[in-house]
C-alpha cells in the first residue's frame, strides 16, 4: 500500500510545524500540560510554546494573518494569533481539507493527527462530494477539496450522516470514500517520531496514548451512523488491526509509512459539490 501525501506549500509548512513542535504526554488527572508521576498517559499533544522560534513569516502570509493588527494597537502578530486555526491542523487551516476525517486520541486541539496511519495503516476518510457555503457560496465561488496524485479509493460507504442544511432535522445520505491520502500535519508527526526513534521512554508514552485513544469515537457520543462509517473505513484497507504494542512495532510502522509515501506538490482541486448546500454555478 502507498500513501499519497498532499505536499503543496501550505502543507509543507504544516508538516514542518508538526515535526518541529515536540509531542508530549498528557497524564490522567492533569490538564493539557504533562506532569511527572506514574499516572497513565491519556493523550499525546503538541507543545506549542516553541512555535515562536520555528514558525515562518511565510506561514502567516499563507493564512492571511497581518504583520500588525489594524485595531490601532500596532501589536505584532505572534504564534498565539494562530490559535483560532488550531495552529497547523489541516482541517482548520486549509479550507480545501476541512471535510477530511481522521480519528484523534482526544478532542484537544493539538492532540495527535496521525493516529489512523500509525494505528491502522489507513488514510483520510471523507465525503465524495465536498460541502461549501457561507461567504464563498455567497460569492458563487466553490471551495471543493484537494486530491493528491496517487490517491486511491479503497471503498465507498453510504450513510445518512449529514443533517439538512435548512435545519429541518432531516439527514442526507452521503457517499464516503476510504482513501490512502495523508495531510501535511499527519506526515510531519510521522517524521518527528522517526527523528526521536532513540527516545524509548517517549515511544512507550506514545504507545500508551495511541492505545488509550483507540475507542475515541465511541466516547465522543457521535452518531451511531457515523461510527459505522468509520468502522467500515477501517475494514476497507487497514494494514494493522490495532495500535502498536511496543517501540519496535511502532518504529516498524513509521518506517513502512515513510518508505511507502508519495508526494504531490500540486494536488488537484476537486469541485464536486453537494447540490443541497452549494448554490453556485459550478456544479457538475
């Protein structure tokens, strides 16, 4: 199996930030910061305090963050201004990837992004047709979604998972596709784990976190129909049945992903949009 990685300029920046912000454990009973002790690891998150040293001015430009605020304060931008984009979360930063779905260890904004490829060897799960609306739809501009060269669809899953945009309470049937595609933030994490392959204690903590989060979807209280879609996604293409159980097994999976990834610096923008939501002129 090959993984297809979106590798345009924005995703390369997200990968660099995901690789450069250290992953740290969160222990049971703590808040978002790690604490010492023998408590079990309940999550693995990014330590964003280092962003000020590694974030590129170009990344701010790509996100349209002004160099100085225009509210009269004259304040310069800081990494904290990236908070509302969840820093380098592709689902929030890149509107062309916002409907891509991946499991996380927890609902924390900086919880690991690469859980699915590491735990099960699967890529992004997403609707076949992208949703678009709000400001862009009002201008008649479709958003669509990105597709990397080499993307393979392993299966289609039909489910009534989208609530009616008119808020009538009715659900729409959607066609979900199980793909081998990865975003830059996911690949950057995999690179970081490879960079830190000699840190045995850290790798053991990552394993604890991955196993603690393997039933996250069940705990999130998500629609049963949606949970069924995700389980079918795993059934379509999983390389592994469960998260890694040892540092050696974790590193074997990291090596496999690194050796079986292709990169697309100019991914295609797919404009297949849902008629129920998008009102612009570019529908098929």
